[in-house]
C-alpha cells in the first residue's frame, strides 16, 4: 500500500512538470523575435514568427540564440536608370533616317586656353571652343554665311518652310530657338544639339539638320578650263581632280598651280595621280596651264647658203629640209656639203655628202641631230 501511494505521487509530479514545459514552449513560440541590426546604414527590422505546435521540429530555446536577420530589398540603381533613359531618348533620335549625317561620328574634344585650362564655351556658340577630330578632312563640312539649312523636328510636321539661310555673319534665325544663334563654323550634328537645348516648345525634340544649299566654301579656277570661275566646295577639303572635272579642264592642260593664303604656291602635275589628288580648301585659287615647253634645240648652217646661222631643230629634220629652211644654196655652191657632229670624245666628226645625188634620189637624205653643223662648200 505504501509503495502504491509513492508511485501515484511520482506520476502526479511528472504530469505537472510535463504540462508546465508545454506552456513555456507555447509562450516562447509566440514571443516576438528581434532581428539583429545589419551592418552599414541599413535600418533594423523586427518581426513575429508564429508557429503551430507540431508543424516544425522542436528547437531548444536559448537566451543567446540570435534570430535570422531579414534581408533588406536591394536599392534601385538610379544612375543606371538615368543612363537607360538617356540612351532611350538618344535611340529615338537615331531611329530617324535624317539623323545620320556622314559626319555624325565626329569626336569633340575641348581646346585649352593659353594657360592650359579648359576654356568654357560661350553661351551664344556652344561649340566655339571645341574642335572635331578623328575624321578625314573630306568628310567634314562646317557651315558658313549664305548656306541654306534644312531644319526639321522628327514627328512634328509643319506647314511652314523648313529652310533657313545663314546671314553674312553666320547667324541662324530659327523661330523656335528664340534669339538668333551664331552657328558659323559648326557641323550639322553640332547645330542639332544646340537647337535641342534652345527649343522649349517641345520636350527633348529630335532635331535633324542638313545642308540644302552650299555657298560659304568656294575656290576660283582659271586657265585651261572650259568653265572657269567660282566653284563651290561641299566639304572642308576636296581633291583637285574633282574641281577640275567641274571646271571642264582642257586636253592641253598639263599642270595646276594652287595659290593659298599664307603658304607657298603648290604646283601639281595633272598627269601624276598623286598630284591630281592634292586637297584644295576654301579660298584657294587654282590656275591651270599647259605643259611647259622644253628647251629649244638648234642646228647650224654656213657656207654658200642664202641665210646662214643658228636654226631651230626638231626631231627627224633632214639635210634638204635644213637647207630649204635656210633659204637654199647660192649660185656659188659646189655639189659637196659637209656635216660635222660632236663625237663622244668631244671632237668633231665630219662627213662629206654629194648634194646633187641626194636631190636626185641616188643617195639617201641624211637625218640631222641637234647641234649638227652643215657647211655648203663653195666653188673654188
């Protein structure tokens, strides 16, 4: 009996201990769990973990156990977002077919002032202190006075004329841009950027600028051409042969002299392909001339001749032709003529011929060489 009472008491104590452990487990499961502050400037997060008994494996509670920190959401990359938006706006302009001029690839780099510092562009001419590089000179055209520009805004059709002529000072009067703009010396892509910044009627307009009529760049061609006068350039520099083709160079033309301010004249042989490709620029004066004559060559005649002396020589000249060119022989002439020629050793070599046999065809008519001496032997 005594043993039965002791066993019952032990069972009751064990049951109470088990019930108390269950209550503590439920309380611990529903207690808020504070997350450990993360590193940096990130804010601390808190949360409540609700568990259903039996839905998760038992976890031994401990005062030193840290809860798993909540991972914060990544911050948006505002810089990349802005860059993406800029590229999207740029692509909208690039999709327009007119927005791809041949010199759109020009790289612009700042010029430096005398002290070595980068100069600040003037407000009236955004690109006044910048110079395009990395392009061939024949691919660039900088607008100037009297050029006619075609200015259109993509997606914004207008009934008004899109043609605008620069005045003598290189100013562009474009109504949507406000005050006149100094654009002389700029390329069409540079003018597009400048107008995009000045136009306030539309948000980020896609401005397309092209040159309709070229007038500011010209050279003057004179001489052996069928169409002399002022010729217009459509680039900063153009090969000489292109200008001569427009001026209709004559067949007897042999060379061209290019006169340029501040430089010595350039003489180009038109038969030389490299010379014919010489670049000419605005303001050049091109004078086309014939092939310069070579040095005049002579032969000499004397004796019983009507007009002795030095006579012009040409290739293929014969003795009888030379005598006729000298007025013919006199009545005191013998039948003999003597032809003297300078030998390799510097001494004269003489040879006598019978003029009557030559005239009757019994002997060949000797061909002379430059510098020959003909003596008509007189009768003794």
